C-alpha cells in the first residue's frame, strides 16, 4: 500500500490539532509545520483543502490559525483518505490486463474492503491517544 505525501501530511496536521482538543484556540500554521515536519507551502494547500472539506476552521489575524471543526472521535481516517484521493497499492493493475483473473481480482477486492473497514474504525482521537502514549506528544492545557 502506498500513502501519498498529501494524505500523510493531512493526517499529521489533523493529529496535531487533535492533540489540542477541546482547546478552541487556533494553532498557527508555522507551529503545525514545525512539529510535524511538513513543508509550510504544502501545508497551506492541505489546510485549505481540509477547511473546504469541513474538517478544520481557520481564524484570521495575528493570533490566527486552525482548529478542528468536529471532535476528533468524529473524524475517521477513512474519511480523510477518501477525500484526498484514496490509496495506491504496490500490488496493482497496469491497465494492460487482457482477461480477468477472477480469483485474484476477488482477493484484491477482499483486501481492499478489509483495509477500508480497518480505517473506518480508526479516528483522530485514537491516533492522538497513540501519539500521547508514545510520549512524543506535546501536552496542551487550557
């Protein structure tokens, strides 16, 4: 399975914002970029997309930035990935298939369904909690 940089960075940015939940104060783009090691120019475009998709809200001004629109437990990994174009697979089709291979085609479909089912069970709260348990999370207090 291949995860695009765009999906990886979107998930990292959302995880960063999830670590602050329920603090409503906006997080500056520069802080997210620094903590998550995301190029700021790329992060700007990702956050705009996340805003258009309803995952985050932006606040303008000197103390502006971004915060989650919904609680982290309501944002599933599958939702983010689906909205950013899905996943690529290392095992895939080259488009030159001359005839279907029913057994293998059904196996690939089964694997795909299993992966999506797993991703639907993972939300941003789960991801943030795993980050916290690794001891690498920045703890925010209100």
